[in-house]
């Protein structure tokens, strides 16, 4: 089964491709960062399966689907950060809708359903489903996934588990670990999509924290809280994120 990944966020594409590369029955044909190129590639390469982001600047996902001109329509998995897209999404005949940021387990449940419905000559269904179940029960997550950060003439492959917190700085994200600060030209929204939601939480529009590195909660007289990280830095939690943040911490 041949797949094409379409998303205008580079890290989001990389994450989906990394997840697909673990499935021997699926071959990744390529990736597209824009809607016009996606239409061209779908019409030329005729993939069996496409992963399509709905929120793209050039052409959105719905416009891409409207412009496809091939006899055999691929299996469509839509990806979106807007839950309001759900009704319209399924009107397109999509197999599934992944709401960003989604967990690895959720992704592999979608893959499992797709492979179960594929012809037996295409995939060994029993072995595939057994392997996927092992993946999304949490026994084998994706420890090999790294965030590439360019540093001069080299690229650092950063293990997400080493991250303490991430701060938005204009068009850049500042990633803090125990010993370093890395600057990456990516939005917090893009990083939030690829980070494990069981480990990372966005406490403010300008800050994502690693829950394992939240050392203390500092309460103010006005019901607000700051998260004190293991390196001593205080990060403010917005009122809209406070309740869910406390639930994630079990407080």
C-alpha cells in the first residue's frame, strides 16, 4: 500500500512519515507541503492512501480533494486542529479524521482499521494487527523519534524526553534542556502536534512544559498559578489551561 503525506508543517509531516515507516505493509511515496503540489502528486502517483491536513494556506484540504482527477480515489485520512471540521470532513468520504495533536495509539488504530479492510494479497492482516496492537497498548512507543535542530554546520537530533520546556519567541521556538537552549524556526502549534500529549502540556499560548519537569506549583492570591520547573524557571499558566493542567498533574 502506497501513501502520500500532505501537510504544510514540516515537523507534522516528519512525524506521520516516521510512524508510517514502522509499518512494513505501507510504502511512503513522498510528502507535500502545499495543496497545489499535492493535487499534482496525487494525480500523477495515484497513491492508495493519503494523509491530508485540512488547514493549509495555499489550498486547504477540501480544495485539494475537489481537484483530484483520478479514477480510483485513494483512502483518505484527514488531519485537523479544528473539531468543527468533523461534519464536513466525513462528507468527503474520508476514512478517518485525526484531531491534532493526536497520540501514536490513535494513529495506529486508524492504520489497523485501514489494513483490515485491505485485500489479503496486499497485507498479512493477522501479523500486522498483532504488531499494531503491541504498539498502541504502549509497550512499544516511538523512542527513536527525534526533533532535528540545525546548529551551524550540524544538525542536533534532540530527544523530546530531554526537553524541560519550550517558549515561543516571535517566529521561533526556544527549546530548553538541562544544559542547552535550542532555537528552532517552528511554531508552538507545530511542536505541540508532534510531542507526546501524555508527557507535554501547553500551559499558555507561549509555553509548553514537560510534565516530568514540573517541580512545584506557585499559587497567587488571585487563583492563578505558575509552574516552577526543575531548573528553577517560573512559567505562568493561563486561566483557560489551568483546570486541565492540574488534572494532568493529578492535583
